[in-house]
């Protein structure tokens, strides 16, 4: 245990040091927000992959596989599909705008009222995303450190905030490249194969229901479709992903990086599936409220040094997503809410949003519910009006239609989710339906 904790402390200290060094390159708003738009294909692929492989792709998916079976991989399949479609369609359009944020792009497509509404909705969902990542990192570290789980969440939040505050986009990208390499090593080439060989002789003990794919008795066709679209749409239209695409050297760089990130997301999906199935064997019988700890408890059985490296990889997964989402939220608060490209305002925003995410993590304390809250509201409210806006000459969408789409999709999905998905219809389906209606009604057919 001593070696495991030592490896993690050294690793986190290194990341904070990189943040301090990177702060010297973040003197202007363009360097802080966009790394001077100088990022080439390989580091851009690394930072997008490190961003999208977060709590939803690892801890949340593993918990769902542990509880509901292999069909939970639809979360990762949906995300990977969204990234590949993004690369084939919208990535070059996003980079071509030359703007700073997703709400700013939304304002460019429509008007400032739509931009402001989108900014508020995005920040609210980003608080939930960061909360998800805090819970994911907390699940890893709680297995290692003999301290109260809530105190663990507070410590994780401090680390998340600290090195994001220091260096801006340069720090995020530099650390993401390192984290990407450690993630590949620890998750795909160490944890997955080693746990598989450890658990393989007992795989016949896994209930047949949990091995069914693409559906099983827990999740029929419609819920699976909901899972798929809940993850596909935010990876086709996402503020943290777009903030990366806007740092690309060229439109071609943005296109290639999005597609490659989608392929890497598939690799991680396969790895997490293997790890989660192994955890069913190695850590059997956990109740639903403890299932989040199944994967960490399986990993810790691999010995202090090996588990230390693998835990560092999983902490990388959480950190690399959290820094990107925090920076994106701080950027939106400065550029789109206060209408000033002010680094100090962004840093204050990062601090406030990080603390609000911590409060949500302490209050909600259920990573699957946090995941559904964040991705459902974002998917339902924001994705369709922005996609329609990118193809405005064909869809003839208006600013009024976009505004009503944002409000109705986000509000109805949140209400439907809070009511427990009445009539067994998922909130994503209800929200997307509510979102598309205003887009189809309020059109400028003269264009």
C-alpha cells in the first residue's frame, strides 16, 4: 500500500509542477484559452482522447457493467460514434469559425440571446460533469487512503482546481499528453490483460444475463437507444471537445484528431469491458451503492507497485477530463457571460465552478445518476439547435426556434428525469423530441 500511495503522490506532484511551468506561457488570453492555436494532430488527438475518456467511460461504465451487464458498453460505443461523426462532418466547420467557445459559436449561428442561454445551460451541465469526475477519482483514492470518503472528494477537487488554474490550455494539453500515454499503458496494456488472465478461469461463473448484448432483461431496445444517443450527441457537440478543436493548427488537423480520438475511445471501451467483467469475478456480491468500488478493489489485488501504476492511470483519466471541463467552463464564464476575455475572471470562475461541483458530488453521491443528469440535460437542450445551426442554409432554422429548442429540450428532460422517466420512456428521448419541435415549427422557409 505504501508504494501505491507514493506513486500516486509523486505523479500528482509532477502534474502540478507542469501546471506551474506552463503558466509562463499563458500570459495572454489567446494562449490561456487556445494555446495560440498551434496544436498539431498527435497532441490534439491525445488531449481530446484524454478529455473524453473520463468518469463516464471508466468508473460509471464499469459500475453499470457490474450491475446491468455488458450492454452498458453502449455508453462508450455512443461516445466513440459521436467523435467519428464529428471528425467526418463538423470538426472542420468548428475550427474554421476561429472563435473561442461553443456558446460564442452558437451566438455566431443565431444571436446573443441564444448565445447567453446556451452559456448558462452549458455551465450548469459542466458542474454536473465535474461532479461526476470528482466522484470517479474519489472512488479510486478511497480504496487506497484510510480517510473519510467526503474528505477524499475535497482533496481531489483541490487538485483538479489547482493545476487548471495555473497554466490554462497549455497546462491542460501538456498534462493531457502525459496522461494519455499513462492511460493507454495502465488501462489498456496492464489492467485489462492482467485482470483478464486472473479472472478468466472463473468467467463461466458470470451470470449469462450480464453477458447478453446488445440488450438484456434489464435494458430493452428503447433504453439502450437512449444510452447510445445520450452519449453520442454530447461527443458530436461538446464544449470541452470544441475548445480542443479550436486550438488546432488547421481544419485538417481538427478533422483527423476527432476521428483518431473516436478510435481510441473504442480501445478504452473494450478495455473497461474486460476490467469490469473481471471485477464481477474478483469482487463478487457488492450491493448497488458499493458497486462503484468494484473495479478499484479488483485492481488493488494486483500488488502495490502494479496497482500504483494502474491507479495513476485511472487518476489520469479523471484529471485529464476535469481540467478540460473546468477550463472550458471558466472560459465560457469570462467570454460569454461577462463578455470579457479576462484570464482573472476565468480563474475565479474555475474556482467557483469547481466548488459547486464538489457540493453536488457531496449531495448526490451517485455516479450513475450524476452521469444521467449531466448528459441528459445537455443532449436534450443543446445538441440539436447547434447541429441545425451549422446547416442553417438547409434547415432554415431561426433564432427563435433555437431559443425555444434550448429551453424546452433542457427543461422537459430535467423534469422528466426528476419524475423517474414516466411510462418507461427515457428523459433523453422526451427531451430530444421537445427540442426538435420548435426547430421544425419556427423556420425561415424563404431562405
